């Protein structure tokens, strides 16, 4: 199986590809506002060139963050450049990623995250600053053997288990206990048998490559109990957001095939490292990087420093989009390599922005924003980070002096930290989002909908429920 991944694929090419690959089903995918792929499927006989222009109808009122019931009819327009053979379906299936449009006007839908990402790429070109941005997210995740959770009026709990979990070192069950597990915070990088997921990750990357997603490396991560990372090769904004959703899709489904379960929750385990998504980013123009200057700090250009200035200035608001879950802020605490400090540094992993120093090649010069996590919607997160960086360039925002020291041991307290909770981040977004409206990339309606959704569907439901640990603290009060 192979993939069409080149730009400029036509509907005719896509239909021919489906025939040449012998697929039986065509699966059309699109993303909801929180960032989860949705889909439905049609027989391959229904695939025609007309579909790419006329679209396929669906009920927008049933999709999170989309339409009201009285305006529910929407259309999906498949993107022929996204055509691949689905890497997890048993029945040969063609996968097509779609954009959402209004059926009356055929205009792109303002709340479609992929449309927002397209607009971000266009706005970048219109500024004249650069003509392309490149993105390299490092999305971490856990592979567990079992997870049980429930929440009702009279109980609430979760139970996680992993054959790799160090807590199973004393387990006496029906099968021999073979030991060899990563200790707490020692999962980076022991070989097998402590790392029990080598073949799983190799299987994942082979399927990703077959689906047109280039992969650079895979490895175990710091935490016990199956924390992993697979790094994709960098790509352009919309392309990389597409790839990240395929990445999560493949990992979750291959885990299921192995009798395991994958989660991208930032902090599923207490007392060990959480899962982040450090995002490498750079701007280029006319085939040359704009980020490098051998005479600058860490080899950075002045433009790159202004870009960092924009990220740091708007970071509290950005985190409402890049670290968008209540659980995100259980990760963003000191002591677990979490980037809680709004500073930049060439090598300091506790800073929000790090400049990788692995290579002297100017083409490799980039910056890494370390606050995001993989619960984010990548179309929205990448677009928001780009707009923050561009605002920094346009307004020549000085990021200050680099933090090339142990920030936690520094006593002057002048370095600000990230918001401590999702409600704090949402308040920051409400107060600071003008930069997101530039070029009509985000609309006021999208910002309002995002904040309202997060408060009503996540913040308030958690705020209203007692936490199990409260019984430990207060039951005998």
C-alpha cells in the first residue's frame, strides 16, 4: 500500500488511486472543535470526481462546537491531497480528510479548525514576513494494559494497570512475575525487557510511513508504565496537523490490536512525568530559514527572538488552546521537567521556549515551545502559536534575557509562570485574543464558542464534583 502525498493531486488522480489500490470503502474524516476526528464511510462505487466539488452532507448540530439544530445541514469537501489507504482498517479502505463548508454559500465554515489553519497559512504569506512555517510536534502518550473509570452521583474512581508499571514488581498472580520494569521517572531509555513496547512502536511507525507520515525516531519516555514518544518529520502547518491526527488514530488502533489502550492525557499517573507535546517551529522565505544568525544568541536571528517575545507575551492566553484540558495543569507543575516558566533558554528544559542546540546547520535552527500537550486541537494550536509569533515580529517584542540557569534555584522571583489552571488560562484568553483575530484567522465567534464550551463542558462539571482525595483529607473533619 502506498499514499499520494504530493501537493497538486487532482480529484481524477484520487479516484484513479482508489481503483489502483483495490479499496472497497471510502472513509471521509473531519475534525470537531475540540480536536477529535469524526468520520463516515461510503462504498468505493460512490466515489466520483463530482464529490470533491459538490461535497457530502452531514448533520453539523451533532458535532461538538459546530451548528445549532435549526442550522444543522453542512457539507464536507474531501481534500484530494490527503488520499491514503487507511493503515488500520482490515477491509481495504481509502481515507480522505475533508474541509467543512456552508451548503448555501460553499464558503469555508468559520468554526472548522482545518479552515482556521488554512487561513493561518494564508495570513503568513500576506504579512510578507515569510511564505511558509514548519512544525514538528513531539506528542507523548501512555500505553496501558487496562483502564477502568466511572463517575456518578455517589462514586467516582479510576484504576490504571500496566504490565510495565513498577507497582507490579510485587504482584503475585496466575502468571510468573518476570520483573524488568522502568522505575518511577527512569523510563528514558532502557532497552528491552524493561522497555516492553519496542515492537509495538515499530509497528506503529511502519503503518504511519505507509500512510504518508514520515517518522524520524521512536523511543520509551521517562515515566514507568508505558510512556512513549514517536517523532514525525517536520511539515507545513496544515500538513502537520493532518499528520498528528493520523498519528493519534494509528497509535490508538494499533494499541487495541495488541490488547492494550493508548491515552494522550497529559497526566494520567500521579507521581511520575506527564505527557507533553513540545512543538518545534520555524519560519522560511524563498527557500531560506529566517531563524538563524551565527552571531545571535544560540544562533538565533533577531526575527526569531521577536517571535519568542510574542510567544512569551501571549503564553497565558495561548495555553487555553495549546494546553486545553483541566488535566493539562496537573502536568504543568514544577519538578517533572514541565515547562512552567515563561522564559527562553538554549538548553533549559524548564523554560517555556527552548532553542535546540544539536546542530550548527542554519537550516536546523528552530525554537521549541514546550507548554502544549497532545489534548490540543493541532489546527488551532499551531495557528495560535504562529499568530503569537507573528505579533511578536510585527511589534518587535523583546523576550528579555535568556534563562541559562536553574530557574527553580533562582531566588529573585522575576520570572512569570504559566497559568495554574484551565480557568486561569481561559480568563487570559478572554482578555488577550486580539492577536488571534489578525487576518480573520480566528473569529470572535470561534473564541467565544471555545471559551463557552470549555467552561460548560469541562471546567464546571469537574468543579461541581467531589474529588476522591477530598475524602482522604476531609471525611473525618
